[in-house]
């Protein structure tokens, strides 16, 4: 790997760490970057998942003020993420790589659609809160299984998992979106961490440790940037970046 490629992966990690903390679609930046440099899809996905763990932890630490008083809620939802992410990671290892290549374009497209629709989802969530006059503090009954499903998605691929998670939390938990974003960051850190642990144990030979290190360093920096000032960046600009990079990934997959 050339110094230029290493620098590009490092910068992609910074962008992913920032975006994951603010929006939650950083994989749509790092994953296609790795593909562009010839990293095999499954290796890219596994190495990316492990590399993004420090960035998720960094973002969660940056949101520690918003997490105050949410211990019970986080612990309850963390159990769903733990189970789901483990199952998703095992699915990635059990299913043939051909299945991953066939499924990834659909998942990337789903991630792009969710990113584009995020403002509409947020407005719908706000209207739902007003109509219901509040929701249970720990969420509606369907929130736990929905977070379980997000965990499975996180373990298997994870692009736009943050958007999915925020859609579930925003629709089913009565709290401010900033506080829920703090919960999202904790669940993302846990999901990526659990999936990463499964990959290290069961797929050590499929991990590119240089890629892991570059993304980890970049994502850690990005997590702090996202927590400190990234939330003030124009949301349309972030969404546009994600859509452009994700579209490149789709084109590469479909016409490679």
C-alpha cells in the first residue's frame, strides 16, 4: 500500500468518525475507499468494522453530558445490540462471500435512501411525539426488538446503522434528539466492538491490520471532531458527501 493510499484511508477514517458521531453513515465513506484501493469486499468490511470501534467510543465519550441520567435506558438497549451484533457478525462469516457481494449493493442503496430521507424521518418523529403527548421513558415495547434488528444489521454490514438507530429511538423514546444521539453513539460503539471481537476470534486471517490501524486513528480523531463541532456542520453537506461516496460504491459493485 502506497503512502498516498494510506493517507487517503486515514482521512476517510477521520470523515467516518465525524459523520458517525453526527449522523451515522461513516461506513459509506470508508468502505468504498477500501474497495477503490483493491481491498476484497469481505476483508474491507471486517477490517472497517474493527477500525471504527475506537471512533465510536470516542464519539460516545464526547456525548457524555447528553448521556447523564440514561444508564438504565442504555443498559436495556445495549442487551439488544449485543445479541443482534453477534448474530450479524456470525451471519457474515457463515454466508458465502458471493452472498455478501450480492447483498451489499442493496444495503448500500438502503443506507443512501435512509440518509436522503433523514430530514423527513426527523419531522415525522417530531409530529408523532406531539400527537402521542409523550412516550415511556425507556421506550415503547417495540423499541427493544427493533434495536435488536439494527444490531444484526450493524454486525453484518452497518452502513447507516446510526440513521436506523436514530429513527427507532426517535419514534419510540420520549427524549431530545441530542440525548438520543448520545445513546446511539454508545450502541454503535458496542455493536462495532462486539462484531469486531467476533471477527478477531473467528476470522483473524481476513483482517488487514494496517487498514484497521489507519481507520482507528482517523476515526478516533473524527469522533472528537464530531462531538465538539461536527454537529454544527450543515446537514445537507454531510448528506451530499455520503450520497456521492455511496453512489461510487454502488457503481463499483455493479460494474466491477
